[in-house]
C-alpha cells in the first residue's frame, strides 16, 4: 500500500509508539488525523510534520461521551478514511485488592471502548476507501495471563477478542481489513515503570523492543499488501 495522500487516523498519537508511527507515516506522505489527550503535545507534534493537511483532535478517552463526539466529528469531516490505527492505551498494574473500580473503568474505556467507538463511528468513512485497514495494538498480555496485571490483561484480551471477531465479521465483505499486532515490552515510559528503570532492566538482560523498531515494523506491516 502506497501511503502517499492516504488519510490515516491515529489515536494515542503522542505516546512512545504513536510518535514513532507519526514520523514514519508523515515521511511516507500520509495525511494524518492525530488524536490524543494532551492538546499542547498534539499542537507541538503537528508543527513538526511535513504534510500541512494533517490535523489533530484532543480527546480524553476515559470520557465516553467525549470519545463519541470526537469520533463523530472526524467521521463528519472526513468522508473517506483509509486507515484507523488504535494505539491509545493505559498501563495500571495492580492486584485486585489494590485496584479501584475507577481504575478498571478507565482501563477499559481507554483500551477497549475507544476502539469500539472509533471503529463503529468511522465505519462509513472506512468503507468509502477502496482498501481500508483497522490496525489495533495488542500485547502478549492479551494472550498470556499475568499475576498483578488483571486490569491490563483484561483490556488486552478484550481488544484481541474484538479485533479477531471483527476480522471474521468483515472477511466476506473484505473492507475494511482488521489487523492485531501482538507486542512484547517496549522501551517507553508507558506503565508504572519509568523509562530509566526500564533502561536499567534492559542493561541487566531484560528484552525490550525499541519504539523506533516498533515504528518501522508497524509501518512495514501497514504498507504490505500481502499482510495476514
């Protein structure tokens, strides 16, 4: 897939993985619609882009009404969308005794419900493209249960189920296509550990993907017309 002049919606645009994807998609000539919570970070990121048709929408995904309103605005403004990348996430790692219902709701709203809302609300725009794609960022935590990470694992298991089910639902229609990327640990500040703590762990032998490698790999997958 040639990304030049493709319209791409990217949630979680200011995160560690999101920023690397933004750089690569922009360098490939894509028109980007960036979505994230922090407007000042979005504004700064937008100024760095080559494609001056790119825009941003600030939205707090822990607020379902705000998420719906943002998705509707994008759908109404852009009747043809080629790619939706759902990269927004949250990492709360706590035991069930420590975790609150508010943290549970926030985890599911940001990591699963926002994906459902954006996919649903942008479906007409995605269906208008001749070769559209919905790419969701999963995790090994959506395949392997982990002690002390019940909130995070539940979010990623749910995202995996949603994506694979939608892939089946649209298999005969053929458009959009759905793709789930299952990642291991990435060297960013995401989650309860700081970047420096993860870097120290990496130096001690723990394996991490770098955000740059992930950005390259995801871009490669998006462009691959024979992806599975």
